[in-house]
C-alpha cells in the first residue's frame, strides 16, 4: 500500500469519527426515535434475503454511488466472490465454475443464479483496459508474463489467458465472460492507487488524474465506496460469501 493511500485512508477514518460524534442521526433528525428503521426489539427481521435498506434519508444529499445492482439480486442461488488478489484470475474463474457446476447439478435458469464479484485491494488492476496496461506497464509491475516469458502489454483477463495451467475454455476472456454473467464491483479505495499511477501525467492534479483513470475502466465494472461495502452489501442482498482469491 502506497504512503498516499495510507494517508487517504487515515483522513477518511478521521472524517468518519467527526461525523459519528457531531452528526448523530438519532439526535438532529431523530431517526432512532421517530423513524425507527430497525425497531430495536426486532433486529433480525427481514435479513434472510434482501433487507429494506433506506435508499436515502430526508434532508441528506443523494449518494452518487450506483447501488442499483442490488435490485437485480433476486435469484434462488446467490453468491459473492471476494477477490482481493489477482491470483491468475482465479476469482473470476471460480465464479464461472460455480455457475457451471450449479447448472450441471440443478439445471437452474440463468435468471435463478446471481453472482457478484468484488475486485478490491491488489486485484484493482484487473478492471483497467488494455491501453492502460500497455501504457503503464502493469504486466511488468505485477510480474505477469505472456507464454513467451515477456511481460504482458495488455489486460490478460480480457483476452487469451497467459497462464498455461488454466483451461482456456474458462480462462480465456474471463473478465468478459464474468461481466456477461455476473455483477462486477470494484473498490474505490483501491482505485486510489490507480489514480496515483496517472497523477504525474495529470500534472499532480488528483481530480484530473481520476478522470483520466476512469476513462480506462473496463465497461460494465461498477465502482463502490470500498470493497468491504460491496461484499457486505451483496451479503445483505442474500449472497453467500466465498473468498475467491
């Protein structure tokens, strides 16, 4: 983890402490009294599948984060694949294996299966396109080589697999396959490292660097406030958890 990212996380935690002490929802808006979202005597009610979490609170600014994906988690079979490491793309491969195995054993329709993949921590580079990998030499940085031994100059999860011990039928274009069959989330905190990679070209302007980096995120990937948020929100939507990488 970079020094800048540690400072970023520290500042974020400090900000949360201030909000927790000075902006207590149970006082000013009296959500804990008048609203009674959870009714303390019944903490477990409605949590077996998808709880009715508040989309917004009166008087508070609307969130800019896209959480509409939660409304699509309605199948009988639900799983979230927590992927903090690249690990040769195994987090993505295991998602496809789960979909294949359940289809083989139970024969469910695709609509009855929901997979959520959360790419966080070191796996964040997997969401960047070929141009970004080539320009910033991500393959050399992550020590991922083509079968000829040279560092990859592309996102190896968008095309043919460079890993000889993985079956091409599953591992070729694995990210594209998962995007077509599952919900793919990414950690915004980890994305800070991607922004740092671009910052020099943006003249040190963090906002411009973020805009440049976002331009190279693979279409279909949904950024969330953090990987932890994505994993827990998927579980609240009824997904069973698996550490996939």
